[in-house]
C-alpha cells in the first residue's frame, strides 16, 4: 500500500520512515531505492530496525525529529501518529523537515465502533494494549490535523472486514503464545521474539496465505469499512 504512494524512481531522493517497529517495513522500503532514514519512539524498536537495515536509524525524542530543516523529499508515518502525545507539534516538525516540494504519506487506524471492535476489546486488544494514545483518525480528523501545513492529494482505506478478522486472530494468537513483547507501542515483534517463536512457525507460516485470502474476500465486499487509512499530502504553499 505504501509503495503505491511513492514514485517508481527514487534515486537521489532523501526519504524517512517513522514507525518501522520491527524493521520489516523499513527494510522493504529501502529496497525501493533512495537514501532512507528510519525513526521510532522506543529503544527496542530502534534496536530492532537497526538490526534489519543497519545505518541511519534514530530514536524519536517526543515530537522532535532528529533531522535537518528541509532535508527530506518524502516522509512516511507508518502506524505512529496515534502513538504521539502532541500530534499537532509532530505534524509541525514534519513540515519543518520536508523540502518545499516534499510529500507526506500517513498510515493510521480508521476505527469504527461495531461488533468486531467490541470483540477485540473483550479479548484485550484495546487501544491501551497497543500503546495508542487515541484510537486513530477518520478522514475528516486527519484533514483537520494536517490542514495548517498540508493539503491531502490522495486518500484511501484498506484492511476491510476479512483482513481485520485475520488480524484479530493473529494478534490474539501471538498474545496467548507470548511470542510478542509488550511496550509503549503494544506488541512489538523484534528479531529476538521471532526467534523465540520458532516453535510456533507452523502458525506463523499461515499468516501470509490467510492475509492473501482475506484480501481477495475483501475485494468481493468493497462496501465494508476499511480499518486502516492512508493519505498522501503536499506541503501548503505559504506566502
């Protein structure tokens, strides 16, 4: 999904992903080309990302980005905005770091009250358990948050009914098997926790096929609510 928001040619571009968590997202993004930097909130995540990608991995201190003014062509915020205490200050920091021609891509939960959300809470998959300071953002809320600095140019939702069901089962299973470690960002899966989970490799090996099947089923029911939202935005021209 994130790749669709980026141009096919990234050579000569400076890019930053924020919220790479276990490092898998950061690793895959760096394979697309360009010069990437990666940021996360907690030491465990920074260590995990660094193990996956090596250089240019930094810890995010509160809302302050350890990056120079107007140094980035693209910034990707991946499942991070809901973890930041002062999201307005965080967006202002992104505005400081992006070049005038730069673009912002944000991926956030797009919650909706219903039976599935209620069930998740009943089995312990609450916002607090995931380290969320807020449940997420609707399209309108995200537009309002970004509006002082950015104009949204593209927006779409994904992770519909069947994908959310699979995600619920996977996260519930990981919790029961204690294959994940809790932290400020909820169940943080690091290389060490995955190593400990090898005995459950059969279960983990089903994740890919299950998600693929869920995506196919979701295409048959496009009217269902998308539990995740991605927006792409450009910096506002300031006079």
